[in-house]
C-alpha cells in the first residue's frame, strides 16, 4: 500500500514517540494560541463565503503537495505550501488552512503523530505562513509589485519557510533529548535543498495565478484580509522584514556550534537504508567537520555557519537572477 | 406560480446575460430550457431562487416578488440543483447533505430525519445515508443532488443539465425520476430526446432572449426551426 | 498511479470497536498515546501490557492485526533520526561499529533509549491507525465537534475532507497527462532543467488553485440556494450512554494506573 508519506517532505512530520510530553505539550499550547488568534481574526471579518473557500483551499494544498517533479537521483521536489497559502490567502486564513491540512494528514494518513500534532501544525502551518505573510507580503510591497520582486519574494519566503520548519522540527527533537550533533545538520542540509524546490514551485504558481486570474489574488485578499492590502507599508513591517531575515541568519549561525558540538556527529546521520554520510560528503569537503581549518572552538563554527548561509544565499540569488532573465525573455 | 417579468441581468464584468426575459410557469408544469452554451440558461436558473438578483425586472414566486424579507422562504420553495453534483454535494456524507436544507429551515431533529428518508426514497437512494459522495457513480450523485432539494419540499425544481454525462441506463433512470416527481420543474438541457419524453413545453433561449416558447411537439416537428436554433434530436 | 479511494484507510465493519462511539474512541486513543509518551525508557513490562491491550482491541475490530502492524511501519524512517542515541547516550559499551576513520561505540543505555522510542512510536501509530480504520472520518469530525473544537475549524475540516479526494483526482489526472507527454529522444538530453521542471509543477499548482477557487464559488452558490446564511447548523450530539461512559472511565483509569505503576515502582 502506497502512502502519501512517501510523497511528502521526509522528516517534517514528527511521529508520536519522538517528542517528550513537556515538549509536545508546550508546542500544543503555542499552536492553540496561534490557531485561536487566527479563528478570532478570521471570525471578526467573517464572511460566510470563507468557510467553503478555506475548506476547498485545504484540500487544494493537500493535493498540491502530491504534484512533484524529479530532481536528482530518485528524489523529488514538491510543495509544503505554507508560504504560498499565506501569499494567496493572507496570514490568518492560511494558518487555519494549513492547520487543517496537517491535522488531516495525521488523522487520515498517520503522517505525523497526534501528540506531536501541536508541534507539526506549528512547524508546517503556523511558522511557514507567518513567514510568508509577515516577511513576504511587506517585502513584496517594498519592491513595488514588480514582477522580478514577486519572483524574489516568492522564492525567498518559500525557501525560508521550509528551512524554518526544519529548524523548528530539529529544535523540538533536540529538546526531547535527541543528539543535536545529528539532527540539526541533517535536517538543515536536506531542507536547504527541499526549500529550493519549494521556492521554485511557489514562484511559478504565484506567477500563473497572477497571469491567468489576477483578480483572484486581490478579490481574495479583499475578503480574507482587507487590512493587509490597504495598509501602506509602515516602518514596523520594514523592520519586520529585515529583522526576520537577520534573526534567521544569526539564529542559524548560532545554532551551528550546537550542530557540531560532537566531533563525529555528522557521520552518524542515517536516512533511507543506510547512513547518509555519502550524501553529506560535498558539504563536508567544503567545510570539513563544520569548522574552518586552522581555527578552533565555537568561533570557527559560527563563522563556518555564516559562511554556509552566505553560500546558500548566493546560490539562491543566482537562481533568482536566472529566473528573472527567463521571465524578461518571455515578456 | 412562478413568473419572470422583463428580466435583465448583466455580469459584473459587463457581459449582458439576460435581455428582457418574461415567462410564467404554472403548478406542476414541466418546462425544458434549451439553447446554446452561453445563451443564459444557468444565469436564468440562478435568478429563480434569488442567488442572483436582476438588474431590472422582477421574479415572482406565488405572486410575491423576491425580496430580502422572503428570500429564505423562496429558497425552500424553489429547489435549485446544480449541474456538477460535486458542487452540489459539499458534505462528507449523503445524510448530512440531504439534511443541510432542512437544518437551515430550523426544523426539529425528528422532522429533519423524516424528510431525509423521504427524499432519498423519492430518488431511490435509501440506504446510502452514510456513504461518501466521492465513492458513488455520477448517476447516483445526480439523484442525491435532487434529494438535497426535495428534502426542503419545494414546489418548483430548477435543474441544470441533469442528464449531461450520464450513461444510457443512468439517463433512463433519471428520466423516469423526473417523470415521477409531482413538482413543477424548469430544466436546462441539450438532451432533446429527453425533452420529447418528459417536457410538454420548451423554451429556447438565445443570447439572453426567449426565441421560442411553446409545445415541445411543435418545435421537434419543425426541422427548419431546430436547425435555426442549432438543436439536434 | 494510485487511486484516491485506496488512500482512505477506513475499513468498513460492524465490530464492537467500529460501533463504539467516536468520542470514546478518540479520547481513548489520545490518552493511550499520551500514556505511552509518559512511560520512561526501558519500562518493558508496562509497554508490553500496553501493546497487549492494543492488540486485543485490534482483534475485536476485525480489521486484521497484520494490516495494522504493516501499515504502522509508515513512521519507521523517522526512527533513523533516533538511531544515533545508541551511540551518543553514555553507558556500558555493548559493541563497536567501525565506520571509515571513525569507530562508533554503542552503549546499553543508548540501545534501551532507542528501542523504547521506536517501540512507543510503533505502538502510537498502531493506535492512530486503529482509530482511522474503525471510525469513519465524519464520526471523527462529530467527536471533534463534541470535544468543543471551534465550529469554523470543524467546518473547514469537513469541507476539506469532502473535496480532498476530488482534488487529489484532479492532481493525479494532471500528473498522468504530464507523464504521457514526457517522451525522450534517444541521444538527446531530455527532461529539461530543474528550474523548468519546477515551473511546470508550479503552473500545475496554479491551475489547481484557480480551479479550486472557482469550485469554492460554485459550492457557495449551492449553499446559498439551500438557505445558507453563514451559520453552520448540525444535529446536536446525543449524550453518552452509561455503557460508553463506563468504557471510557475504565480505559482512562487503566492507562493512568499503568503510568503511575511505572513511576511508583
């Protein structure tokens, strides 16, 4: 029997048994708060049209996650959808939609546990949509609604949302006593690439909707979240954008010493049938043992972390330039 | 029973869909609504229970024009069945879907259950209460879609292309069902053989206007007229 | 290509487990998973008792122990994240694993931690599977409503469940259509670049979005036509019978007792 599990990003749906009770409950509390706020925000502007719309949108995200494309060596790229949902539906509706998607996956297909559902909803539903909305939407307006701006913002927020979800997942596992030395680098590494797929699909999907039914994005925003669209970009949201990016960069860099606290940590990562060390080789060769040669201690690890991030950002930037070039050729 | 007086409707994008439609349907009368795609058939049907409101003209149900005050009674009186049963059947189970209308009418639980049973009986779908629409055939879904409005005990049914896409046996079953229902009905369709069997009266709609309104037999016997309206038997 | 009806894991039946009220089943499943999570590593006796309880319930349900056991392996790949515990938890060395230039030492405590996590996880998935296999999702929704989940969420879940399979079918038709046109020319590089492939999928996602949006508008019209005014109405849940209350209390008490036992012992 085939399961949707095989089609979804491996490692983001935490099953039961892996989180300790305090960790699982703590994230349940956060999720209940976030979803509660979303219910109130959506309910405050409740237009009865939203209910079937959000239900169908949850089904849409679920099905969209099944659309995949071959990348390399039998792996495939597909969508998580949080950032896309946020950009299309507005933050609070997207939180509800994504929460329902993740809950359905757990309840219908055992993708992710029930006790771990709070953490899973938070990672894949709350964090991703909030990044999409509170980093992506203001950034988009900052760039003046240009087409290349859309490409850049769509890609960046989608990528960021996947990496953030992976980092949160890692954090919860580490707080539950799993070895940070393994969990962080493995999760981060895999999702740096999964995030690229997410970014590309998100950009193309946004582009398609804006070309074929531009009215939908504004219509939807108008009755899902009139406030966001009409409000001019204020200093707070600019701060939000830059702050979000900065915090993320610093956070990831600071986490990296944790990641390599154990000298032979990386080698133990296991995935598929065997050890993943083969897959990790390239990263290793670039920054052996996650530290810089000739330097010792946490400082070197932090520098290595920042360098790693810069490399990734460089790659992302290059890819967006490439996309932008193609778009202009077509235009 | 139902009367449209000089109905005009323009879509928000400026497309003029209905341009002066007037017609009358009496109790128990079965009327076919034919015409090419885009002639305004679905738009016309959506006016009958107030989902769309005319730009000018009036829709009268039992001599009362549709207004905000009586819209909820009108929705119980005019049962609207959409073309795609996947749009019509939006609940996870057949029971919940057929119960949706009665629940919104504020009926008691026992009454709701009784109406669901009766409506499913009428369309021959008793025993499907807990089934999921997705796991049923198109013919079955079309029947349940009709039950979802029968449970509201309407006096008029408005059906949008009920026989489209059905295999011959399911189509035969549907024709017999339409025959057996006592309600007045207005049914949009391209299926002229069904028109010949079920509907004594036909209205041809072209570009938002009534091109023909009379006995189906007259229309079907006139090859020149059929050709002019692009209809085929 | 899998058909969406094989995705639904509900297995129809008339067993006592199928007939038990969904509220009782949902509460007991959640309590069971919570109890497992509370058990300390290495509490094998209690874990064994928990497993026995679950397997008895599976027998009663007549869905087949084999089906449940096999399907429960769905979460197994995740266990590989925990495999490192074997080597990272300090304790008595058990065996060494040479791996290139490094040698990994497995500890007894590490093995116990790892095995406990995997076993608990496996049992938790089985419990959730039993719930899904014996409880139609509409009953789960009914239970969630009775357990005071906000009506809006229940409504969204209900619509999502109704249209899930419709959307999955649409997605799969698109994938099939792409498959049919993904030809290769011998000697030519085929398949296009990754960016191009991602774009194709993105456009499929966009198409699916537009279609979903339009469908939601038609559904809304269909709801309006049947008297929808924005308020969601459902039949009131009936109260639990004494027997059901009894089953719920006995089940919860047993689980609480088992957890307490391990901490007191």
